[in-house]
C-alpha cells in the first residue's frame, strides 16, 4: 500500500511540475483550471477553496488546539464543549487577523 501511495504521490507531483513549466503565469491550480475548463470553473474553484476548503481547515485546527488546550486546565467534571468552542473561535480569529495583516512576517 505504501508503494502504491508513493507512486501516486510522485505522479501527482510530476504532473504539477509539468504544468508549472507549461504555464508561466502565477496562480497555480487556478491557472491550470482556467486553461483547461474556462473562467467560470476556475472562479468557482477559487471560491470553493477560499470559503470551504481553507475555512474548514482553519476551523479543524482551531477546534483541535482548543480541545487539547482546555484539557490542560480543566478536569473531566468541569469540561464543557462550549468552552472549547469559544476558545477555538478566539484562536481562529487571532490567526485570521495575523494572516490578514501579514503578522506572520513579524513572528
């Protein structure tokens, strides 16, 4: 199974290398989809990535961090799921504001 997965990953990486040498414009997957399927498909892909894929990833990371962080300070009797959710919201807002104002360059 590892050999098959590694082979598929290598094929995907080589495909992106080939596409990167064919298209000299910046934009990555957006440019590849625009060239293959047109403006509408690339626009929809960009919105799905921005709203669904990236947003869900940030939410999952924030919830996981909040769960483990609240485990440090609360025992089993005091643990409420709403505390973790609220902490995750603040964590997600903090990292979103860092990203929005280029705060990663300051860290």
